[in-house]
C-alpha cells in the first residue's frame, strides 16, 4: 500500500500550518504561523527543517507576507523585507533561496503589470502550491529510481531525516525506502541517531515506524563498525546543497559515514530533487556551513551534559566530496557519472 504523505507544510486559510518537529516523537503538534516573523522563527528553531521543506515553507511565507501587506501603500517593499527575513534564517540549504527567488520573480511580474496586493497574494499562493505539488511528484520519481538500485532482502542505512518531514510529505532518501518496502526489497532500515539533535532517532524512526517498516536505531559512532561487519547493503542520504562538481552538504556526520562506506565497499547514494542542485556554487569549499548554538551540544532535553565555560564547535552540516558518492538520485533518474546532467538541465545547456 503506498505511503501517505505527511502534511509537513500546508496553507491553512490565513496561516502556514507546520508539523512541529521539535515535539516529535512525543506528539503531533501543529503550529499555525500567521506572521512571517513567526514562520521565520519556526524555520530557525527547526520546528520545520529539511532543505525541500523549508523551501516550501518560505514559499508559503511569501504568500503570508502578501496577506500581511494587503493594506496600506508600499506593499511590494514590505513583502521584499519579509523575503529578506526568510532568507536570513538558514544559510546552507539552497532550496530556501531558490524558493524565495521564484517568489520574488512572481511578485515583480504581478507588480509590473499593475496588480494590487490581492493579486500578488493569489499569485504567490499559487506559486507555493505548485512548489508543493512538484516536490511530491519529485519524491515519487526519486523513490522509483532509487529502488532500482536495491536488490531483494536489502538492509539500508540512512543518516538524519530525509523523509516526509524534510520535504512536502514523502521524502528523498526515505522515498527510496518506502518504494523498496512496497516492492518487497527492503528487509531492515537502519537509522543513525544523528547527534546532537537526534533527527534520526526522533524523526526517521518515527516516520518508518508510522509506515510499518522495521527500523533499527544506532549511535552515530556505531555506523562504521556496522558497515565493516557486512550488515549494510547500501547507504542512502539526502542533501541540503549539491555543488556544481558534486560535493554535497548534508547533516553533520554524513562525511564520515561516506568514508566508512567507501572503506567497507558499500555503495553510498545521495537522493535529492533538482531544487537542491546548485550550479552557481562551484565546489564544497564554496558552501557556507551554518554554525548553530553550542547549547545543542552541551545540553540534552534541557539538562546540562558538559561543564560550563567550555568552547563548542557545532556546525549543522559537513561536506562529502563527490569522489565518495556512488551515484546521485533525482527525479530525472540515477546519475552515476556525477551531477553534470542535472546541472546542465538547470542551466539550459545540452
């Protein structure tokens, strides 16, 4: 039976409705953001996270900005200021910037045609709805393409959360798991806990359990040994930004996982929609890596786990060199020779 999408981000009347991922797996609590400031804070504090999901959220945020600016003069400038705020929330995920850029173009087009704030709102909401539907279609396609890489009885490992919670409702890497499960190819899913915020143990295991898929959670530091033991047949992860040369930014811990997979002779696949491919960023050294608050490392569930006064290094992401990636999976298919074909499609080259 096909997996039903999670309603991670949706428009609800006059608000952006998001599933608060900070509360999972303890409860399914939805937030209704009626102000752009509230939505920006939800993105910044990871109530909604995952590159495709925050792109969709920002797109709906543009519609919310139009709704907030529907009265009084200068609506265009006020919407632009709200878009600047949304762009400032998370620097690494390229989907956020692409979504805002698309909405800026829609705003400029309607304004140039003499449209009022109501017309702008309608156009921006329609644009966000299209992004959501395109994301769902891309997820289904990625699931089908990725499942073609999986032999029967496979044991698959993933890192962080690249499922419906990170997208419009189905996922990138987990879309492959769902399709493989439906085809009878997947025997066990393994999920790294993903320190320090535990997106693997909190979110990925919740998603897979919800879908009836058997899942084993393991400490991040156990992954290399598990790979070396021969217990894993393939690794699938998502991505937050894929540079033109194929270097890939993803959740912290992806790079050492790719190194361990290479050492163990296990294929390592990156699954991401075209919106995550960035032809304007030449390589991994050019990707800006978000640095997060040290309290995420020194505290767990509000309890201090490290002494006061210490320094903390807490990057949200690391960069996996393209040489460690066996293939990319996107809605176009399986790209075994790097991301070149996807980049050419994005730039219009042939």
